């Protein structure tokens, strides 16, 4: 018996699944691609943030994915970056230098000017002398300065003959010099020195004094202790000395 021929319906070979011209009726790969494309175009996906909408990623996995940018991307090489960094560094250095220049603590100087006047009083027990001294206080800072607790001791060789203490002294403006005067009482009780000062036959009676000064200053949010030693000579034989003017220091 011979083999029965295959039947064709509408020009389609039912046994081989091909048309009369030999082409396949349905390509399975094309069908899969079309069905996959329909699935991706549904509401289950969102636009990829790194490919400007040309690609797709599954919805809900945005926080799990990492965007990779090529090294040649211009976003990694913004214009004028070096210029911005250089200008920022220069501005920071300039501001820091100005702050250090204006806020860096500078020295406060104490310097004696002269004896402005001295008044001598003879007593039965000795001699009392009120000496007015002038002191220069120099502020080299860009901020004001307040002086406190001026303490002065007058010594005749190793003997303390007078002392004075002043709590609130004065205020000195920035970059300025202020003259401050104070009175220190000196009492001479030594009999030999007292006789020497009262001796009328001597034209000049020299009393040697050593002044030890200390003062507390407050400036630029900190305290500082200053000290000064100076020497002066007083005529202890005259019962009064005419005050003489003290010229201010040159600017």
C-alpha cells in the first residue's frame, strides 16, 4: 500500500506546518520577543534613571541598583573646577591671615616718664613725701585694653619706705598710648636719713628710690600680668617741689 498524501487546507501543509512556498507559518522566537515587549511596556516597570528613558528596570528595584557613569562623561569633568578650588583656597587663606593679623595678641608696654611733683613734710618722727609719678601705658593691639590692680612699692636700698595699690586703673584705646599719673606716699623713719634730709647746710638732699610696679591688663579676652622696675631721685630736703609739666610722648 502506498503512503497517504498529506492534506492541505487553504494552501497550508498540515503535516509540516509550512506554506506551499516553504516559509514557516509562525516563528516562535518572534512570538516570544513580541510577548516580552508587551510585558515590558506594561505598568510593571519604570524608566531607567541612567539611560534617559531608553531602558527599563523592574519596579521596586530602584534602590537596589547602582547607576554607572562612564569615565568620559562630561558630568565628571565640570568646567573651571581647578579655578573654583584655587579661588576658594585663596579666600580662606586671606581671611585666616586677616583674622590672625588683627586678633593676634601684641605686647603691652609700661614705661616711666618722670616725677611730676613731690611734696615734702617734716614731722617729729621723720619725713613724709607725696610723690606724683607719670606712667606711660602703650597698647599695640587692635583692641581696647583695661588695666587693673596697679601695685607700687618704693624701696630705699632694701627698705620699703612706701607703697600704693589701685584697683581700677584706666582704659587704653587700640593702638594708642595713655599717660597715667598716681601718687605714692613715702615715709622716712630712719633717724640718720631723716637728719640728712633736714640738714640745712646741704644745698641738695638726694633720696634714692627704687620703684617696683606690677599691673594686670585685660585685652583680647585674656588677662596678662605686667611688671616694671624703675629708679628715681628725690630732693628730700625741700618742703615742697613746684610741679613741672610732662610732655606726652611723640606719636
